[in-house]
């Protein structure tokens, strides 16, 4: 199993409307800041960042497992 790199995100909540958060998220390792309008969007941004970083350091194990299942 390849070594996994840790990711750091700084989340700032500016407001809470319609039972969800609005704010910004900073991906510390890349100094990229993005605003989000809902908690679901925030989680999606984190997931995209982690998936992107894993692809760059040697592939995604989940994709490899999916390919094996499909090919069988």
C-alpha cells in the first residue's frame, strides 16, 4: 500500500442560513482558497482535492479496484 499524504484544510464559517454553512476553505498545502455555499459543497470540495492529490502521487486505489471488478 503506498504512503498516503495528509491534507490540511482551514475552514471558515461566515454564516449559517437555511440550516447549512456558508464560508471558505483553504487547502493549506497548495494555498488555494475557495468559497462554498453549503456543507455538502464544502465536503465535495475536500473530496475533490484529496482525489486530485492522490492521482498526482500515484493513482487512486479505489479506481484500480473498480477496474479489476469490471474486467472480471
